[in-house]
C-alpha cells in the first residue's frame, strides 16, 4: 500500500525544518513551565492545522495562528499568574514549541497508521488525548488505543493498563531522542560509536537529517496483526 495522503509531504516538511535555529532560540528559555489550563492548550490548534487540515505551517506561522486564536484566553491566564508581560510572551513560544514538536511526531505516527489501517480508520484529537489516547485505530470490529511515550526502554508495542475503562485494546509505543551533540558527532575518539547513538538504533523509529524522530510502520503493523488475531478469535 502506498503512503496515505499527505505523509510524503509531511516527511519532506519535517526534514526541511531548521530545528537547530529553534533549539538555539528556545533551549535556555524555561520561564512558562507551570501547568497550562485547558483553555490555552495548543492541542486543538495543532490537531486542526496538521491532522484535520493537513496544512504544513512552520512553527513561527503556527504560533502566530495559535496566539491570535486564543488572544483573550492568554490575556486572562497571564493576568492570573501575575508574571511580567515581557517574560510571559518570551517564555510562552518556547513552551508551545516543545509541545508542537512532540505532537508532530505523534501526528506523523497517525499518518503512518493510515498506511496500515486505511484512511477513515485512524483518529486523533484533543478529546482522545484527554482520555490518554494519542492514536485510535480500527480494524473490523476491533479498536486499538495507542499511547505514545518518549524515551523509554520499550522496544515493541506493549499492552497498557486500561485505567479509564476505554473500549478496545490498549498499546504503548515509544521512541528515543538523541542529543544534538551525539547526532553531529556519533563516534568516540577511538572510532567506536557512542553508547547513546547505539541505544537509539531501532526498527521502530528513524531520525531525519535534522534530528527529527519519526515512527516507521513496524509498531503499527504489529498492532494491526494483533487486532486481526483478536478479530479471528471472536
């Protein structure tokens, strides 16, 4: 099966992002680190732009759209926390950026899942996110609820505990990230690869030239095969 609509374009877009400039700009800015109220969460905006509309906005373009759409809510939150205005609007884009990158990895995963399950059989939304579901897949009468974890030791899709009693079978999938220094210089002076570089290697995810980590289809084919087996046993 070929790539689902938008997947190839998304991968090209992600590969062309100048992440080094964003890292340099936001790495040391950690001012707005408190829990954000749901009224100013960027999830609705991210899902709307990149999942539902499949628009490929740069982070700067996205942040302008996000800030404009929630101008009133942001003002109310800023007033409530009583932080200086310059500090708040310096720290906010750095905070939103970290959420943006994580969600783009998940959204790419959702598009990869469409390769496996077919368009119309994969769901992502803020509503699902609030239930602890990052990607919801359907196969026949079977439902799979997938939660994405960053930087764990898991190497395969694992069934997770169904704490919220959500219908279907639950899976946790994970990916690692690599520090920029190791990405740019993966070998030691003796020519051997550094431990972090070796530990990153996996059939379940890959790294683009700029360091952005994306899922391969391996997790999703395993989940599809598991759901097929469950359907056959009914």
